[in-house]
C-alpha cells in the first residue's frame, strides 16, 4: 500500500495519463508509483520497536524485584556478588531502554517527515494536473488535431510539459525519501553499535531489542 495522498495524486492524473499516451509522453502515474514510501511499513516498524520496549520494561521490572529480594534476604559474599551482578544487569537494561526510546523518537520523526513529503508531492502533482486539464481535454476529444500549429500544438506541448514537471516532482520526492531512509539506517546502526541489536525479530525475553527496519526501494523514474 502506498501513501493515501500519493494514491490521490495518481487518481487525479488519470486524464493526464490518457492524454500523455495519446501524444507520446511518459505515464505520470507510473512516475508517482516510483515514489518508494509505504507508510504502513514504517508504522509497523515503530510498533515493533514499541513491542521491544514493552519487553524491556518487563525485564527491568523482573530485575528490580529480584534485586530487592536479594537485598532484603541475602547476606555474605555470595549475596554481595549476586547483588552486584543484578545491579550491573539492571543498569545495562535501563541504558538499553533509554537508547530504544531515543530510536523510537527518531523513527517517528522520520515517519512524520516522510508523510509531509508525500502530502506536499501530492499537492504539487494535483496542481500541475489541474492546470493542464484544458489542454488535456483538447487532446482527449481530438480537437487538438484540428490546429496542429496553433492551439493544438500548444495543447500537446502543455501535456508534455505537465508530465515532465510531475516526473521532476516525483524524482525530487524520492531523493528526499531516500535521504530520510539513510538517516533511519544511520540511527539503527548507532543503536546497534551502542549495544541494542537492530536486525532480526522483536525484542527477546532477556531485554534484547533486535529489529528490522523498512527495506529500501527504487527511485522515481521518468520515461
């Protein structure tokens, strides 16, 4: 599933796409579909991170209870050693939880910026298509062929130009989406090097936060 705003842009270019086919211009809808942003994939990844955070919270709670029990009932060097080990493990879990929360915030910020990009691109595309619609009407009803050097030629040129402008918007948007994905990958790498694994499945029972980020995709292409 693509972003709803991008789907709306594709729907709004239906007539332009038909006219483009008539005059031999690339398909603007195909260019829109090349914008590689699936909001459900990003949102699903955020939910994975949230699930891992919940697992960490449970692990932290268990360690806190165990440490409290040891401190209340234990004595001797063996107990001191166990308390020290539990304290160290608890500190590590809390640190990992803090890092994970930072990662969640960064992913959510990336998702918000991607959403803004998709909506902005849709607005631009729909505006271009609307401005070109009078020319599109001439092409679709065939009247442009009645005056191939005057208004008909202008209508044909308008369709070509509108498609080219839409392709530019799509390419620019995809470039920005790719940059944001690079930021996301950098955040994942930083989290992994900081002690929380970031590849594979959801968080483990011992507090691990291994995750898998959204996959990369193709850039926008113009014919």
